[in-house]
C-alpha cells in the first residue's frame, strides 16, 4: 500500500470487463515497428472491480482471487492511467481476470478507470488495448489500436473463456509473427443478422497472432482442442496475443456445461462461462 492518509471524496465503483478479440487481423507494420491491426472487440460480463476514492497522493491496493503477482505501484497500468489523468486518491482493485492473458486484464482496468474519471484525451501511450477498453463497448479497432469505431450491431454470444495459467509477453508474440501483411476484415454482418450469419462470418475471420502465440506457448493448442471437443461449440479462437482462448455456444446452458467439463478435465486452468457484448 502506498500513498497518504488524505481527506477523502466520495467513492466510485467501476467495472472493468474482460476484452475479447473476436477477430484480430494483422495488416501491416509501421516503420517504428508497431503493427497495424484490424480487430472486432467485444466485452464480457466477467471482469475486475475498481473502487476509486479521491484524495491526496496516490495509493493502490490489489485484492481478489487473481491478485497474486499484480503490482501495487507505478508498474500497474491503472496507476499509470491515474498519473496520465492527474487523478489523486485511493484505488482498490479487485482482480478477477488473469493479467497477461490476452483479455485486457491491465488494459481494461486502465480503460475503465479513465472512463470513470472522464478522461477524453489520447490513451494509446498506455498500450494498444487501452483506447478500446476506455470505450468499453463492442468496437472495431484499427491503426495500432488507436482508431476505434463503435460497432453497435454486434450480437451477443454465450461463451467460455479459458486461460491455461500462462502469461505471454505480447512483444514476443509479435516478434514470432511470420506474415505481417494479411487481409483486413471485410464489412461486419448487417444490423439484425442472426446467430448463424454471425458464426459463419466469424469462422471466415482470423486471429493472426494465434500461430505465433502457440509457438511461444504450445499449451494454447491444447486449450483450443479441449474447447473444440466440448458439446455444441460453434467457434474456438484465441483472444489478443493469448494465452486466453474462447469458445462460442448457442445457449447459456451449453456454455455453462462446457465450462464445467473443462474445469473438471483441467482443474488448473481458468475456465469461465460468460456473455460477450
Ligand atoms: O501496446 P502494448 O503495450 O499492448 O504492446 C506491447 C508490445 O506489443 C509493443 O511494445 C509492441 O512490441 C507490440 N505491439 C505491436 N503492435 C501493436 C501493439 C503492440 O507491435 N499494434
């Protein structure tokens, strides 16, 4: 715990949902090394919780089931977000999402924080996923992650998120990437498109980081196979730079059953049923 015992303002409760890349296309690379992306991003109903109490100084305390190893100082992205916004006070962060897992653990905390304090300036300096996480709603993300177009017509999906307790360094995945100039996403399905249209469309899309991530962490292949083998699964893919993968299902019942099965088969994996969007 860092900071001071300051006179306190009213506390603000903030939800920081898991970020899922339904697609993640790498379409090029800039001269500075950053990659150009084209990604359809949605948010889950599972996530971290923040409690912000304005005051003097800056203090961060991390609790919750996945708090182990999460820094409580300036190494934490939410601390960096507070510094960027010039915000002062106490941040209590309850971790439910694995960090370094491709579902925006740290980026979502930072994005939710910046949304809550009304920060409207650029946030990409904190990381490529922070701008979309500040929006916190389904969006198409392009550029290096700095161009965000809200995608209101994305349908909701029942899903299971699975992380094999592996933290992957994003730069390592980008460095292992073989093909850096891939086709962008075609237009999204039209407003009102049904589940079968969406699944068909998603099946023809990709996560261009998946092979490279699997090279770094072969267990990702095991996760996808395990998801593929669950009853009624419609689509299996990795999110972000991994290692979290998701499966999509036709009903909440099917998603819950799949999560239950996977938890029994792999008690050491993080398996969570959720609704995306
Ligand atoms: O922005 P973020 O901190 O998530 O990025 C981590 C690393 O991933 C960057 O330092 C860079 O090596 C790589 N990256 C990239 N192109 C992007 C986003 C990230 O090459 N658009």
